C-alpha cells in the first residue's frame, strides 16, 4: 500500500481514530493518506490518525467520490434492490481495518419494510469489532448514507447491537484473505 503525503488546501471536518471525536484539521496541515476506503480517507498527522469523509476529497487533492449522495437519486418504483443495498454497504469501512463491514461480518440484520407505495424503510443491525470503538457512530452514519443512496429507499435506520458478540469467525473468506488470516 502506497502512503502519500499531501497538504490540506482547506479546513476539513475530521474524526479522530479510534476515539471518534469530531474536530477540524486546518488548511495547511500536512497529512499522510494511509487508506482510501469506500471513498473516505484515513490520514496520519503529527497529532494522530483521522478519518476524512469523501466530501472533503478535494482538500486532499483527490477526486471526490460522491456516489451514494442524495443528489444522484433518480425516480424509482417498487422496492429497492436488496443486492444493491449490500453492494453499497461494501463501501463502508472501519478506518483502521481495510475490509468492508459486510466482509468483516459486522452486519447482523438487514430488513426492507414498505412504508407506502414506492416508500421503503431499511432497518439494519450492525456490531463493531470492539465494544469501546469510538468510531461506531461514524461507521453507522456512513452505512446509513450508503443505504439511502439506493433507489427506492426513503428512510434508513442503523442500530449498533452487541448481541451476539462479534468474533473473527464472522469474517468472510474474502475478508480473511484481505487480512492475511488464511
């Protein structure tokens, strides 16, 4: 993996990893991009590790990946494609782990409910690799954003649950290969 150093061209909102605290990294800050995951970025600075959302890609000198934003929505009839919801969730990552939440086995339940004609609510239960992970709300919000990008979804709820406890046994074969576990 190639790590690239760059300087922020504007102030950006960031999340301190793994604590999950929100902060602003000022323009002119030198960062080293360590991961590009799901359109978001994990960077190192002299003050620690941060996650920068895809909306701030240009401040890093990157092309923005705004796929999954509400601006791209087209009219849709009928229920959302469940496969497309899963595909979107494969773009959600814990900034410390280069495997998506689906292959990590973090998604426990995914249900599509009809609220009315052409109005569907997706409810998802997910867990985290560790109960003390401060990035949970950020990961859940990223998952919600990705779910809402699927045509036919008008509402999404993502709950973090702890039962059953997550174990490495839940990681998919592909995820285990990416992590070098097999």
